[in-house]
C-alpha cells in the first residue's frame, strides 16, 4: 500500500465488527457488563456461533469470563493453565491460532461443562497489554473452515481495544467494577531491585515517559485518512533513520552506527510495516497500530532467552517511540502532576530537563548507567534516580503509588501500608538530617585537628548554579562544559558559550569556578556530529585527543572562556591528558587565545590558572613533570579508577567489582597527593568518591584539601569531615597501603574507626 493508492477524500468507514465494538464501548459499565457486550458484538458481527473471553486469574489460570454461544453456567467456572488446551497454547505463545478442525488438534482439551462439542473451527488471539498477556479472545463456528486473514486481523484489533478498555474500566470503577479473583490492572504490591544512580528517597505517583494511547483514541473515524497519516509517518520515519545512519540529521543519540543500521532495518522491514498497515486497515488509529504491534513484539521477545534477540526489543521500542512522536507532531513533554515518579526505559539528559523539576520527585529507568549524563544531571539536581529496574515498565500503571529507594536500590510498586510507614520514617529522618546539614551550610569545613577543606560543586548547566548557595559550596570544582553541547540540537554559538560561562562565574561571586574543556567521545556523542565507531570508545578518540587533532573546536571554546573571564579569575583545565606533551600543546592553544584577545584590545581575565585533569595512571606516574606545566591538578576519580582497575564503569557486570578504598586505589591517590605537595601544586579530587563521607574522609587524610562533588554530597561530607581527626586517620591508613599489605580493602577498618570516634556516616 503506497501513498498514491489512498484517496483521503473517500470516507472509508470501519468494518462492521469495529462499528459494533465502538457501540459496545459507549456508556459506563462494570467490567463484566463490558465483556458481555463485547462477546455479543463479536458473535453478531462475525456471524460465528461462539465468542468467548478468557482472562488470567491471579496470573496463574485462564478463566472463562464471558461467552456468547457456550453454556453460561461455565462462566467463571471453567479454568485452565497457560499451555493447557488450545486457549492455553495461545496464552503461552502470545500468537494467534487458526484451526479449521480444532477437535483433531493434539492440544485440544475437551471441557464438557462448556457444551462446545459441535464446534469445529477455532480462532484464538492473545489479549496483550504492554507485553503482558491478560487473556485470550476466542471465536468458534460449527463449520470446518479457516478464518480469513482479515478476520484474524480484526480479532487482534478487538483484543487490543478490549485490553485497554477493561483495564480502564477496572481502574476507574475500583473493586466494584472488578471481576472477582481477576486483576487486569496491576494491583499487587511488588518490589524490584535496581541500581541506585542518584541518591535519595521519594514517594509519589507513577508517570510514564511514553504513556499508552488513551482508549478514546484507539479507533479511527476515517480509515482512508488514517492510512494516509500512517504512510506519511512511515516516510518521515525512514528519512529520519536514514539521516541518523548518514549522520546528516540532528537526531543522533547513541555512539554506534550499528545501532542506527538496526533501526533502519526495522524501519524498512516489510513485516513490521505490513503489520502497522494491517492494523490501521482494520480500524485502528495509527497510534493504536504502533502500540498493538509493539505489544505483540514485546510479548514474544520477552519469552526469548537469547540476549541478542532480547536486545532487538529495545531497538523496536525506540523505533516505536520515534514513530509516536512523529504521529503526534509535538515533541513537548506533557504536564506532570505533583510528586511525579517518572518511569522510562532510557532517558536522555535533554529529555530529563524538559520536565518540571518542582513536580518531579524521582526517576526510575529499566536501563541506564551510573556514569550516564542523565545520572550526573539527576545528582546535580538532587533528584533520586534508580536504573536497571528490569521489567518495571510491564508492572507499572500511570497513577500507581510508588516508593523509590535510591539509597539501597529498590522500587516499591503499590506498596503495603507497613512498607509506607517504614519508608515515611526514613523520609522523616532524612528530612531531619537535611535540616542539620542546612545549619552547617555557612560554616567552614574544618577537621578536628584544624585542617581546612574546600567542598566544591560539580556543575554544567544553568540549573546547577542555584545549588551553589543552597548547599553552601565553596565554589565550582568541575564545570562540565560539554553538557551545553549535548543538550542542544545545534553547536552552541560563541556568544552562547560565553554567556553560560559568564553566568557561572557571576553566580559564584568571589568563589572559584574551574571549567573543564570539552570532554567528548566515548559515551558523549553530540546530536549534530557524526560519531566515529570504535572498538573501545572510552579509551579511544576522546576529550583532549579530539581537541588537539581538531584545534579549531578547542580554540573556539577557549576563546569563549577568555571572553567570559574578562576582569575575573579564570580557571581552565584539560581532561583525559595522558602525556605531559599533550598538556604542553593544550596550554599553547590557550596562550594563543590570550594573545589574540590582547591584540584585539579585549579585556583580559584578572588572573589565569590552567590545570590538568588527572584521569589516567600514565599521567599519575609523571606527576612531577605534570606539576612543572600545570598550575593545579584535579584528579578525575571516576575515569582514573576505571582505567586503574580495567573495569568499564558503564558495564553493569564489572562496574562494581573494585573498591576505591582498596590498598591499591588509595596507594595511587596517596602518590598523587604527595607528588603535588612536594611540588607545591594545588590538588583536588572530583568524582563519585569525593561525595561519599567514608571515601571523602580517606581523601582528606591522604592530603587532598579540596573535594568537588554532586550537591547531594556536600551536607553529609561536611558533617563527617568536621568530626574527623585527619592526621589520626592518616596514621591508620598509611601502614595499610604499602605493597606488603594483605588487606583486600580498608573500608571496614576506616568504617570501624569512624564509628568508634563518632564520625557520622
């Protein structure tokens, strides 16, 4: 079916069955009455002897819940297991079953109480919703015949509409409307384990990032018009994906072209597109067609164990979301209620920032990583976020009560009262701790033995800047300049970069701001630049390597930084430096921009400091030479630890396999701190470990007096550091990080010391 074959001026009415279903949808009834109306409409419209609906009872048994043609006395009495009989087979496989002679099939299961003896033909289709099988819709006839493809398609359409309508009826009507012993909407309390990516606790109500199509928008008024909408969306989707593959469009969101190629394969897949066309031709809207085909694929792929095939589910999910956005014609995120808990499969940083922070209480992802930019932004906003909550989207409904524990890594769906009361107690304690931290906000961080420590904020966007005063931070220790590039559809202009950097400097007042030049590559892909496929992108062409190979881009940014720092103190550092020569070359580019500004008569910064971000073991062993060419050193602990332990921090299988308080990790950190002390070079640490009280105490004991962290870490770290004796803790640590040590980690040793000396952790 092509665009030329559709005449939108011809009003094609939905088939007889769709008109009957539309009539059955009118009015407000209980679930049982709705089911009875549906089987009556199906039986009459399809001219079959039997129409029946079987629903899963407590997720274990299929129960005959409505029928037209079988004995009414069997309703809510006849039951079978998934896999048992023909109906059970449809439920288990999530595929239609079309038989001309059902009794001769080896899986046929005779149930005398239903009175189905004379019926030969059988058509059963799964009732699917969000990848879950809710039941089976069946029609039977006395004649031995196979149902046509159009009839199968109509039944699949009715099954989809039925799923949405009866779940909606049940949720609106509550216990009165529900069928006894059968729960179609998710109602059971469930607790899923996950990974805590941004700490915190939150209670709220579920909001789906990509909500299902509303029941009222499922059936098309004019099929020809709807077919035209679908064809137009398919054409635009294919152009969109073609541009992604070629790198010509501003829509790149992932690092590998292989993924884009997979998208293109699906976008041009005749079977996938054919299923969409069939669904619309049967009377569904284009949006409902996308949902139905997505549900079919999810239900089948969720039963497959092969990880490669299951990964294809994610490709189809993303493609379906893109299709729905094209159909809606509106990319604006809808309004959300207060205390919203956002659920998504994956979420980009720009998408997160679209939501109203005042209404958003937490985020739950099926995927995600600790070091993703979404996680970093969530931590900067103080927004609890958990990821790797496998299967959560198939278990959640919009409006469900939710508890998010982003400290221990759990999400409680539709929690019990006992869970709520215990959680509320933790929220109250956390609130009291927050008030205690607030009282420390304007106090200097001084250890018990008199060591002053600067606690700095990690930032990168304008939304971060108010946190400076709210947390009582001593400045911005890491301003991630790439964030501005990543959340924009186009390369930020020089004046836009300058304005952002100037606002950061002004927001800090007399406090220092350290700008990190663009740290791109690896997992940080710009929407408007064609990515370079690499076998190991984290250790490939990224950060300073891109800047030195493409000096125009780096000089463009350095020019903006020099302009923003006019008359003020300007601190700039270069990321992912592995050799001293790279630092020398990068600093030379910066000096050229200073000279250019002089020649043009522009106002210069009152003071300039150029530093290096130490993130590789190679640079750590060159610390003396580094101090000769850098005004300061900032240890990027996240990357340093992943390279030191050869453990990809974005890989869930290995990211947790090393301990930053192991003797090896503390030894290299101690070596860096001592080297900077000997050379009289200021040194700081930024990264996740700087924002955790136990690790922060160890860093200060090793000689680091400046720590940069997410906003959520400043209160707890300040409270802990003000209670420690740094020199005493140092004496405990140093003997245990020598090469002769046998301890696997100092974590237990340091924790015991803190507990004994009253250090709050």
